[in-house]
C-alpha cells in the first residue's frame, strides 16, 4: 500500500467513531497493540526531542525500504506513534521525506490533542522525515 492509501485507511477507521472519547480509546488500543521497542534501542540517541513523554524512534534500512520501530512511556503517545509508524514505515526514504501527511488533520488530531501532545506529534513526524532525508542522501552517496 502507498503512504496515501494507508492514510486513507486510518481516516476510514476513525470515521467509525462518533465522538472523541471513542477515538481516544481507539488510539489507546493502538498503543496497547503496538509491539514494544527492544530495550537495546531505548537510548538517549533514539529519544525524540520535543515530546512531553519519552519517545524512542529507531530507524533502519531493510533493502531499499526505510523501517521504523518506536515506543513511548505514555500509552496514548504509543498509539500516536504507532499510527506514524504504520503510515511511514516500509517505504523508500524518498517517499518518506516527501510525504504529505494529511491524516492527522483529517481525523482532527491537532484540534483534540493537548498542545504539548500536538507538539510532540509534530516532533515525531519531523524526526521520521529527517531520517528519510538522511537515508536518501546516504543511499545517493553510496551509489555515486
């Protein structure tokens, strides 16, 4: 699936809920189902700066695809980061770096999250896109 197809699927999932309390419960459920990050990757280098909670993000190449693993010490944040990982992980660095993530706005995350959570979500996205740029440059330099 493309990044946009995954986003559209998430938007459809959230349309099943009538109110934000149900949507919050769904985000928490996503966090509970999200596989934990192995302890060896819970390092200072992998902590995302700008998040109220501690969030770790590990990025690595698997062939031509950039993959992400993440975790947080806050269950709702685990749910939020799980959505970003679902949308972006497993695509090329170029696709990730150039992705227009509209699902957060479409489902109303920015309007319904506390300002600190919204800022943290933006920091997570910024870091993931930065990895896309970095791995894209690395593969370009390796090819030349």
